[in-house]
């Protein structure tokens, strides 16, 4: 005979998972991720320096200095983006640090629900709304901290390959792809924020 308290215990356990994940997400948002070794921005800045060196070397063999100018501009943007992220505690880890993530504290069904809610497909619940809010804000901050260095890296790559039409067209294709992904991400962000705003504040559970 099943225990009549089982549904209640299961509900309490689920609520505890959401609360623990929310608390960990608060810590992640406040201090940012732990960076062990190189950061994403440092890796992109290092590659930008390599492309600048390549563009400068090729420019010495060509009558036009545009390779060195464009790759140098990209390298400068990438380095400034890295320095800005470093000064504002916005470095993103290049390799996994082994740090526990909020989603790891949820069970399989809860993780599936969380992914759906963060994509704007389903509405957050009073138990999950704060976690969805924190994680989507963290994702947006991560993108904001990485974009300047990524753009600089792309410009440096173009500068080093100005004489290669295929590579230039390939980069332009990647640029269009990034623009489309950014547009989709923006629409998804708006959907999630609208869904969060529709959860009554008096029903939100304090994690």
C-alpha cells in the first residue's frame, strides 16, 4: 500500500530543489563564474594578436597596408574587450572549472522544464520564476561580456585574409549567421521577460 504522504513529500522535495538551485544562481550572478586558466576573452584576444602579426607580415609583401590596418584595428578592439571584461569581473571560462551549476541541483524533469521556460516555450511557475530570471540575466551578461572581443577577433581575421575572397565571404556568412542568432536570441529574451512579468508577485516563492 502506497504512503498517502508520498505526493506531498515529492512536492516538498521538488520545491527544495528549486530553492537550492535559485540560491546557487544568486551566487553565480553576484560573483560571476569561476575562471580556471584562460578565459574566452583571453583566447580570442590571443588569436587576434596572431592574426594581426599575420596581417602585418602579409602587408609587408603587398603594396597596400590595409591588411595591417584592419587586423590591427581588430586586435585593438579584442584587447580592449578583454581588458574591459577583466576590469568588470566579466571574464568567461574557456574550460569547465568543475563548479556546480544550478541545473545540476534539479532532477531530470525539472531540468527539462527549466530549459523550456528559458527558451520562452512555457511559462515559469512560482517555484521556478526567480531561477529563470537569474539564469536568463546571466546568459545575457555573458553574451555582453564576450561580444566586444569576439567582434575584434572577427575583424582581425578579415584583416589577415583581405586577399582571400573565399575566406572573406565565409566570414561574412558567419557574420550574417551571428546577426540572425542575435535577433532570435533577442526575441526569445523578450518572450521570457514577458512570461516572468506575468507571474503574480504574491505567488512567487521566496527561495
